[in-house]
């Protein structure tokens, strides 16, 4: 799936219009994710009605305000618009984490032909290996909402590493991937304190003065009197 965009420029739909064009950047934003290719046009009334639905769907899966762990999901808008202004109109409604191809990029039409998109709106769902999971998920998104992502995740065999950390440490309140590091740090410090205590105890036991005091106290208790026991 990453190979589809390795030689392309993807733009993020934020205020800075950040561009991703190096192999490292493209892999970083697309690898190990379910990819949604959203084909639409501002001239299409169905597309205009579907945009708020898709935007809400994506926001609830990616925005920390709605979900604790953003899902392994990427959304790319493939514009079939007739003008750049039309493209901007739809992008204005989509989440700021949405990616898109520049209006003057001919690859938009190549993707349209590659995935044989006949009707719009269309959401082509791809597994991380690039295989098609759903040729058009518009109906599923409208009917099932965010629940359909669970089916995609299972089919794509994606593994949420954050959940693995929770299971490994058996702590339902784990909130950060740095928690295991802190736990190891504290465990190590506890071990060090225990070792220091053990060394002091052994040292005191091996010292002649301390050992004689302990022995004298033992014999005094055994004698049962209050007198002072003297070692012969």
C-alpha cells in the first residue's frame, strides 16, 4: 500500500499544508495502517451529503478528544473536482489529518482508473499490503459507523501495540508507552535498596563486636535472670 505513494507528494489538510514527499515520510504516515481512498467531487450532491458523515467517522477514530488511542487508519482524499476551488471546498469539511494529492497532480486520475471507481462518493479500503479490503465502504460507514473499523482491523490483522503493553503489564490504567520504562526504573531502584540493606545486615553480622553483643543478649535471655552474663 505504501508503494502506491512512494514517488508522490501527499499534503496534510492542516493550516500549514505540510507536504510528505520522501520515502521515510510516506512510510511513516502510511505503513501498518488501513488506508481509505476517498473519491469524490464537490459537484456531486451525494458526495456533499456524505462528507460530514465521513469526517465524523474519521474524527472519532483519530481524534484524542473522542478516543484514547488513535486508530491505525489513514484517509486520502482523491479529488475528481474540476477546479482547485471545488477541491478546497471539500477539504475544508474534512479532518485536518486527512491527506490529499495536489489538484495539478495527474496521479489522481490514475488512481481513479486503477481502482475502477464508477460511482462517487466511493471509499476504497486497502490493507497495509495494498490489497483491496472493500471496493466501496460508503454504505458500511453510513450504516455501521466506527464499528466497521473493527472488522477492517481484524481482516487486515493489525495489532495495536498499545493494547499489547496493557496486556503485558496487566494494568488497565496504563496510559503511556513510557510506563514500562518507569516501572523497570522503579523496580531496579527497589532491587538496589534491597541489596544495600542485605550488605549492611551481613556486614553487621560478620563484625566481631556486633556478633558478641548478639550472643551475650541471647545467653542473658536464656539464663532468665537480670544479672550480667560474662563470657569465659
